[in-house]
């Protein structure tokens, strides 16, 4: 395969279509590569995919296809290190902490007993999150001991990754969070994401709404530091406005969605991503 640019995906969303259209408008021969149909000979000499923009929804497809392609010398955005670091909330938190980037108070426990003991000592409410996952799935509010016991017990029979109990403070904040899109060394756009009625999560799929946010120097500085902490190139940084601690970063997304950011701000993010990717390939 020979192309100046490949867009690697396993589900075509608005974002992947927008990337392809942006490349086409620029006269770039972009190839759409379905990861589900991809096989990579790990022993042959280097294959030419051009620069690859990694857009797989599946964490495991994204991680392993990135490892295989990068190992064969392919220039892939984001890198394997970013896929590993940003794909796991615990890994991300520790790297942010190491770099002095404000984060919500968090803890990790490795058994049902130790998780409940920690909660008893430190109090409620807290939020439990899977270390690997997206779109707010399996994130739950632990309002009291009864809720904690029920939720944690249900996860004891699940895949082992769900028995790593990642606990995060319920941040005292306005009913919104922030999604900032970072491309290279610039925050190109940012939005507020408001919770829907009777919701505390800010996912747009749950009835939330989005509003444009002016990028301040404070916001840009913290987002660039967060991007660098996970060795990212194109990422989405999610932040909350803690009433006690100001801006805190709670997640960095290495295959970030940006449909609502484009819709609300009018910023042509896919075109910027294409420009960045092609410049990296030179």
C-alpha cells in the first residue's frame, strides 16, 4: 500500500468522514483503511502506509494496530506510547501528577475489600471508573456504602480489568466540563459540555449541550502540558472547573471526538489535523 496519508478506523463516524473530506479538498490521496480488514506481516520489510492517523474506536484494535505499524517504521499519529498512556485513566493520572498538572483526587484499589475499606475511611460520594473505557460507560456515582457494595460486587465477576477499582472524587464544579482539542502545540478550539436534565455526566449522548469556550492562556498552558505528559500529538483534553482547585484535568483522549466542537465553534478541526499529519510525514 502506498499513500501520502492513511486514516485507520474500525467504525466510520462523522469524524472519520470529515477527515477524508478535508484531505480530498486539499488534493491529498488519503486512504481509508478498515482495521477489521487489516492484516500486517510482522516479519517483512517496511510497508508504505504514508502517515497514519489512528482513529479506531476499539481500545485494543487501536493499541495493537499502532504497535504493529509503528514497529514496522510507520509514522502513526498518535504514537504507541500515547495509546498506552492516554488509553488508561490510571496511567494518565499518574503521568499528569508527575508533571505537576492539577487532577481530581483519585485512588486505586485491587480488591472489593480494599476498595470498600478506602471508601469507609475517606467518605462519600466518589466516582468509580474503569481504567479503560470511553463514552462514560461503566462510570458510576458511589453515593453511599450501599451503592458502593452493590456496584463493586457486580464487577467482581467481570473481566479482570474491571476489578481494578479506580476511584475519583466527585468534583465540586458547575454542571459542565471542558473539552479542548490540541493539535501540535496549540489548543485550536474548546467547548463547555453541560449535563443534561437530571444527569451529572456531561456526555452529549445523555442529553447534554455544548457551548463555545474562549481559549485562555491558562487553559492552553495546562492542555499543552497534559498533551506532553502522554507524549501526544493530536488529543482531546477533558477538564473540570473545581470550585476549590480551579482547572483540573481528568482525561486525555488519543482518538478524540470533535464533531460537537466543530459544530459549536466553526473551527475546521479535520483540516487542521490533515495539515499537521502531512507536515509530520515530511
